[in-house]
């Protein structure tokens, strides 16, 4: 696994398209129990080199009900974005993840993981890649049980996504407590 992570971190496939240059962000070990599959690192994460080291990460840890030491322990959580590098700024947030990363690297990472109990799909890019585009993100979040035991879809925790959360209060009221129970159950084994 370490050799593979080094290869990913050295990847320069799409460097010509990255405004701040390549800095692939990925964390895992063969025993990671929960894999967090999201879109791409933001600017702050790119600058610090620490995954989910921003307001989105703070909200995600709140939703998962874990502290930083639990979150950053790769025995607990692997971090596998759809795009490993910061893609740049768009009109209403960051640009979409680069399309080269997931097809190039995800399957290789899955081959190395031996103890995964749950894959949390964070946002529409991850959900559409792994579950298809037949339904929208809201439907996938509402119908999370139909994708268990393998996948659990949640919205992206970015502050930019606050409008989705305000229109869908059921997510934090009903789904988040169930997600927290599932995470606790997996991490306590």
C-alpha cells in the first residue's frame, strides 16, 4: 500500500491543468475500515497537505461524530478523493475534480484494502461515479439503505452547500444520527 500511495502522491498526469500545481492528497492503509470518497481537495487542504483540514472537514467530523485523532487514524478512515489535487476555483465554489484520477487510481487502491466495512460517498461526483446517475444526490442520500452494506451517500459538507442542508433538514435530523451509529459500530470492532 505504501508504494501505491507514493506513486499517487508523485502523479503529475494532469499537472498542466492545475492552477496551483499537483499535490495529490490521499490517505489509507490496508486495514482502513471506512473509506471516505469525496470530490477533490480545496485550496486550504492543498496548501497544508492535510485532508479535510478546513470547514468542510470540521462539519464532516461532526456528522461522523469523531474527533481529529480518530478521523486521521488510517486504521479508521481512508481518504480517497475523486480528484487528488486542488482543481481550481469556479464561479460558485471549486471546479469539479479532474476526471483522470479515479479511473487511474481507485481500482488500484481497492486491491490493497483488506478490511473495508463501509464506503462513504461524499457529494454527487462520488455518488454518480460509484452508484450511477439514475437518481440525483438527494434521492441517493434519502435512499441510503438500498446501497448498504457497501455504500452510504451524504451531501458534501462544504459551507457552499448550506442551501442544500437548509432545504433538506431531515438529513441532519434523521440520517446523521444513523450514520453516527454505523460509524461507531464499525470503529468499535
